[in-house]
C-alpha cells in the first residue's frame, strides 16, 4: 500500500471509509519513518492521514527542530485547523471514528484538538504532554513515555492522568519505558530504541482496536 498524494498539508494512505487514524509528528517534522508507520497502520485496516505541521520542512537537528516547534506553537490554531480538515475530509468519505496518534509535539496538538473539538475516539501519546496545564479531555488516552519524560521530578503524563481521574475520566493509561524520549523516531540514532518502539506499536494497535474500530 502506498502513500497517496494529498493536499499541501496532509498525505493519505489506507482504505477510504475505514476508521481514521491521524499521525501527528514530533518537532522534527514529517520524517520518512512516519510514512512507513502509516503504511503499517493502513495494513491493519485504517484510513491514515499524515499532516505536515512544518510546511514541508523536516530535520534531525534538535536545534533546528526547536525553532520550528516555537514557530508552530505561535500558531496553534493553524495546526488544529489542519487536523480538523483531515477529520472533515475522512468523515465526508465515510470514516466512522477518529483516533489520534501523536509523537511529542504531536501529542500536545492531539490533546489540544480533543479538548476543543468533539468526535475523537482515543489518543495514543508517545512521550508528550498537554500544551496547557488546564487542558481537559474526556476520551481514552494511552501515554507511552520515555524514562526522561519528567519536569522537576514530576512526570507530566502521570500528573495529567491524576487530574483527569479527579474529573471522572478513568480511561487514561500511562506506560513508562526504559528508553529515551523519542524512542520511536527511527531517524534519531541517538534515541531510537527498537524494543521500546516494538512494544509501543503493539500497545498502540490494541488501543486502536478497542477505541477506534
């Protein structure tokens, strides 16, 4: 199965009308490993959208990626509009449910989208956190965190889980890996962890099967 030519912001793969999974890239951009990830998801029977939040740019330099991250966050509504355009297109084509699979920056955007838009069935969050401390979501979330995903000794995913549990959302899970933030990014040789990425993939499939099918 191949990646389809899409509009300026989003590429597509997978059967039209199937449940939609949107892959939200990290601060380095839409690197090649995500196209392969999307094809694998399509092979599991999902319609897959791969938005580009950096206007065609990507990098493996953390310094360059950080500049793009700041630029993207200065226009968060623009990023949410890209996600919403993909959702609307897929729904018009018959996709019954929508799941979001994010990586770092993409997790922040996924949580923000779910907090401000209806219709998300579930979120898979690889080593990320909410954009805002007051973010509230009422959908299932699967956090898959690196060993270094903490701030001042506090793990943001666990803090978010506890905050949502206090509001009645008991469908947030947090799994920690003995691997670094970015462990699923195959273009980062200093971070990629084959074992962690494999386990995360299997957990992701199980979660999507429960929530998005």
